[in-house]
């Protein structure tokens, strides 16, 4: 499981290079019109909001998973203690 987990977390997810959508835009902002600059700001803001919401949801899911796994492990221990 460790190897699979590392691969799933590789570059583009939470690896050291960051997700692909965080890569800098190659076009210079000064070449854009005022409307395009505004669009870029709105899009980036929406992307940041989505990223924060995603991270919060993942953290909540991880906490629920860990709690459930601890509860199940406790149940297993209770079964073994009963024998």
C-alpha cells in the first residue's frame, strides 16, 4: 500500500512540483486588455477557492476515515480479548 500511496501522491497532486493548474501562465499580463486581466483575476480567485474547498473536504474525509478505522480496530481488539 505504501508504494501505491506514494505514486498516487506524485507530481501533479501533492508532489514537490505542485499541481498542474498552479503552473505560471506563460503569457505576460501586460499584453492583456483590462477585461482579460479582470477575467484572469476572477478565474485565479475561483481556482484558489476551489482548491481550498477541496483541501477542506479531503481533510474532513481523512479525519472521518481515521476515526472509522480506529473504531474498527477497537472492535477487533474487543473480539480478540473475548477469546
